[in-house]
């Protein structure tokens, strides 16, 4: 039997870190066992479902590099199901759920229940007042299907409830992460499968889809543990074997509180904009609930697939540690080929309207010298900005320094020395020797600060030793001349 796993998000906005982690573990499992990874969108709950949030979600999954074999895809401007078990959007499967519910009705494993919401809440309230746990006992449990159909024919509204077996008081599940887990089977009584408006509840649509799509394994968040017994009961009643589950540990924020979906700072979309690399994020996510059993922390996608195993999954909660993400991102940046890295940086430069030298050899040299100085692509923009033409702006803080009496003659000597030089670029040695020549009797600050102003437009900031070798000699002259214009 080949492995079939799915990621089944309810799209409510951007893809959150927690969802991305769930998708990743399903993906890794599928890749490891050469199975199929499926994207199914669970969108029956939303009042009005936004097409754009499904597209955002798909974009984030694609960006992360979690490709799927079956499911929902973007084709042109539309969403399209591809695969043998579609459609993969629950909204398009409503007739399938009704047909499966019919089967359960026929087999007396489910029944039409005519209790109104109001009546159910009264029963709940009464149980609370009497201090006993609420367990729904529907007076319609034993009504025959024929009788129920008659009532419905008169226009009475009914939902379809699952008949929780009376003889089964607990349910035992073997979970790949948690081992044996036990649940009371009927804690809340007979639960709804199809609401009176014809829409299925999550547990029903999910159980039906997992069965019909031949899902073999499910990795999902711990918060779904309590749904598992219901889903298994439904699948068994329909005559299907149920998938094997692995309920992943809770994700905590640095404050040790459960990460909320609403915290935008933890959305994949946001992290992409911040300049995290997909492979670094993937590496980071893998460690939220899994470890390889070795000291190795840096993993490329391919290595993760090789190393992944369910034995490495653990049940204790995982903390979202942004510093670790930054560190990993820095490591992935260092290991990215310069040509590729420059390409990845390009949209970030464009957003800031920065134009750099287009010579690939120069770009390669820049990244070799400077890439250990940033941990995100956004930081890279700040670090590399002084190397662009637009990166030289004389700032207010430069002006008082340029007015020092020693500044003007010093900068003039700097220009002269540059003009005498014949190469396009200075080497570090050239720079050091020029510095010695033009320093004369000036002390540290007296020449360093004006020099910074003449190179960076400000007296403080980035180390100039490296920068100066990456700026064309003519550009250094242009900048120095610009700064002289401020000196009267
Ligand atoms: N649609 C559910 C959610 O987004 C997940 C269902 C599942 O993985 O079983 O929380």
C-alpha cells in the first residue's frame, strides 16, 4: 500500500507557521516513503469564503518548496483540482457528504434529529444547572427513517446526527507521536454530521474525505486529537479502515503561550517579506517537534527528507524561537551560491529602488566579502546599500564633521591620491597605504570621520575597509567631491 498523506487547511488568511509545520511533516513523510502528498482545502465552515486566501496559502506552500502531487492548484487565475480523487475543495464535494450520510441513515448508524438549536441549548443549560456533564439524548434517536422522512416532507428542519454506539464507552487510538491514547467515545452524546442547512461539520467531511481519498497517514496539530475518535467512528461505520495518525506537539511562542493564528508576525507570507529563505524556514520548522537524534542542526531540503523519521517526532511542546530562525537563515545565506543569492536579493533591491553594478564578477566579490554580515535579505539591503549609487546621501550628521578645519584639506588629499591610482578598484593594501600617505599628523577620529563622510555620507556606520575595495575608484572620487560641496 503506498503512502498517501494530505495537508487539509481551512483557509482563513495567510499560512501560519503552525500550518506550515503540519504541511512540512506530511510532505517529508510522503517524500521519505515515495508516497503522494495531497492538498485539500477544507472550506465548508466559512460563511463567505475568500478565493484570495486560498491563493495566498498556495503561494506560501509553493514558496516554501512543499510541492504536492494531487489536490488544488492555481491554473491561470483559477483554482483547479488535479488528481484521481477530486474535487479537492470541500465546497465542491457537498453531494458526496450527503450521499455518505444517506448510507449511514439507511444503516441506522445515523438519524435525522429535529431538535432546534434552542432546544439543545436549553438541555445544555439544564445539565449545567444540575451540575452534571452534558450528554445529548435526542428523542429522535429511535425514530425510523421513514417517519423522519415524513416529518421532513412537511418542511420540518433536521440535522443528521451520528449514533454513537452505546456499548462503546472509550476509544483507543495508536498515535505515531503519542503512542496509545484513549478517549471517551460518547462524552457529548450523538454528534452532528450534517447541519440542517445541508453543510457537513468538519469531523464528517474530513473523515469522509480521508477515507475516499485513501489517506494512509495523518500528521496534524495536537488540537485535533479530540476529533480523532469521532472521525474514526465515522470511518468504521462507513466500512473504511482508518488512517494512522501522528498528532504533533503544540507550538508555543517565546512567552511559552500557545502561538495564535492571528499573530501575523508568524505567517509564512510575512517571513518571506522579511527576507527569510524558504529552505532555512523549512529547516527551522522541521525542528519544531522533531529531531534527527544527532547534533546536526543545519539541513538542506534533501537532507531533511533523508533524515526524517517518525521516531524523531516528539510530543513535548515546541517553542518558536526567532533567534534560532535568524541564525539558521544566516547559515543558509552563507551556503547559498552567490549567483543564486544575488538573484534572490534582486526583488528586495528593486523594492528600495537600489541599482548596483551589473557585472557578475563584482556581485560575486561583494557577496563573498559581505554575506556573513547579514542574516536576512532585508538586512542585506541595509548592508549593501552603500555600494549602490543611490546609497550615497550626505546626511545631516555629516555636515558638522565636514566643517572641521582639517576635513577639507584631508578630503582633497584623498581625491588626489585616488586620481593618481591607476586601477579601477583599490585593494585593501592600496587603501591602507593611501591612508598612511594622507593621514599626515591627524589622529584617528580626525581623519576617520571625514573619510567616512566622504565615502558613506555619514560619520558613523558600516566598516569602510571592505566597502572601499568594492566601490569603483571613480565613484569614490565622485562621492568625495560631493561631500566637498558642503564645505564653504
Ligand atoms: N482543516 C483543519 C484545520 O485547518 C485540519 C484538518 C485536519 O488536518 O484533519 O485545522
